[in-house]
C-alpha cells in the first residue's frame, strides 16, 4: 500500500535540495546559454510527452539521451552545471500529471532528473579536454559518465518508490540493476551527440529529433500489435476458464513449470514469452470438447477418446494463426511432442510443454484419480526420459523445482475441483502402469 505522506515528505526534501543547489549556482553567476538551454529543455518536455508505456507499466522515452547530450553540450560554458540541472528538471513538466494535480510525483521526477544531470555535469567539468576530444579516452569517458548518470537518476527514483511503499528495501538493489544496464547505450549515444553539438552547433539536433520520432512511432506500433496479441490470448484463456476452471488453472501451472525450464536453459525474453504463451494455450482446443467428456471419471469410449484427441488438432490450428507461435504450432500434437532423439531440428519448447503438462497431470487431482506424490511424478518423468520425454528438460524441471523448494502433489494441493476422485484411475501422460486396481 502506497505511503502517500512519506512520499510527499520525500518529494519536498529532494525538491528543496534541488532548489537550493540551483540557487547556489545562480548566486555564483552561472548563466546557461539561453538558446542551448531552451533547445534541450524543449526536447526533454517533448520526449516526456512521447513516451511509450510497456507491459510492466514503465515508460520508454529519450530522457537519458537528451540529458547526457545537454551535459556535454554545455560543458565549458558559464552554466555548465546549472544548465543541465534545468534540463533535467524539465522531465517533471508533464501535462497529464499537472491535470491530475500529482504535485509530489512531478516534484520527484523533476528533482531526480535535475540532481542526476548536475552530478554528472560536475564530474565531467573536472575532467581534461582530452576526455572528450580524443579517442579512446572519449569512449571510456562516455561509459563512466553514462554509469554515473544512470546510477544517480535511478537511485533517486528508487528511494522514491521505497518511500511510497511500492518497493521493499529488500528489492532495492534488484530494482536498480536493470534500468542502469538498459540505459547505458542511450546515455553513451547522448554523450557523443553532445560532443557533436559542440563541434557542429544546433544543426546536429536533427540527429536526435528525427531518429527519436521515427523510433518512437515504430516502437508504439509494435506495442499496439503486442497488446492486441496479448488481449487475444487473454480472451481465449478467459473463454477456457469460463468453460472449465480446472483446465484454465492447469494451463497456468503448465506455463509456470515451462518457464522454470526456460530459465534453466537461459532463454531470452522473447523466447521465454513465446514459451509462456504456448504453454498457456496448449489446451485451448478443449473449447470444442464437451465438459461431460472432459471430466468423465471413467474410461472413455473410442468415440469420446477421438473427440478429446480432436482438441490437439484445434489447438494447432489456433496457434498457427498467431504469428509468433506459428513455428511451434505443428508440434503441439501429442505424437509430435514425444521425444525423438534423432530429430535435431525439432524445437525444444513443445517438449517442455509436454513435460510440464505431464507433471501437473500427475501432481493434481483429476476427475479420474487423486493427485500422486511428487516423488512418484519425478520417478515417472525419469523412467520415461529418453523415450517419451526429453531428458534434459526433465532434469531442468526437477532441478528448478528443487532449487525453489516447491513441493506439489498429494498432500500439497491448495484446492481441488474433484474432491471425490478415486485414489487410482486411468491416469494420463503414460500413467497406466501406475494403476494398482483392476478395471471393471
């Protein structure tokens, strides 16, 4: 829960500090070049209003690039520190926040940019001319200044999140690392654009404005497509949940287990996202299977079994119409998901989904049988490793679960849709050999 009072106090404190620094610099006679200051401040405000929001709620814009360019461009002028400070403070000028009267957020944004720019400008001003004008010194300087600016800005922002109660101190360091790494290329680019400004003047700004506008529009278009894709998948999963809550819950668990394996294989973000969606939708074809067949406690007739198998074909067809899932759509059929050691071209994702599916089938109660223990599930996966299941994926899942200390199966289920299920039944995922009671 957000701590509004603490955050307001924090905003007032860093706002007051920023104002005091600016006042002290002004009293010392620092006067930034008006044209340069106006240009970079306008670019900063423009960048703030052309941000693109990404999935985690953060915004992507050119703030870092413009801030660093301003620091370098005003180096050596009378306002070498005050100028960048004002440019950094311009990131607080954001009309939607003004309309919402979010003064604390505005103050925190302005102060964080101002302080980061001022600190970077002070350090850069202390370096010799060769640190900018000569290579490879300029490259080394760009890296150092980029790291300094990123840490200064992110540190102030992170403290604000902690003050608001949106992050715990324990998450503090982890919160700093990713933004710092991601911002370094933009800050380094800003460094060299600022150096070019010193040599070529304001005309070099076209190198900032035009690429920034084009990149922003391209990224915004990509995010619209991505959001539409995510909404499509969400709608289909919602339809499955409406039809059968157990199957939808099962799909979510399969996605989690598949991602565990993806992490063990060190998948990148794009591949991990594709794996997650493939796992979420691996049973989407069950929308065409009647619930009385889907959750039948007894043995299926040949006709019913064929009806259930139809969902695999439907799943493949649906995935083939989602462009980024198309490469693995043909491999969603159970016959194609069975491990083939001689098929080196087979994508590994379907094997992961199959193992995650089998593990959850064994460790959750179903209409035909109560959940098995995790030990039995692990043993079953290993027994069929190399024939039915991909060996490396099996070990990756077991390793990931053990590292996290997660235990599933008999005695560890949070809830079950089938409380009256028998202790033994027909099973799935090759579990017929585990049945101890004879069929009647």
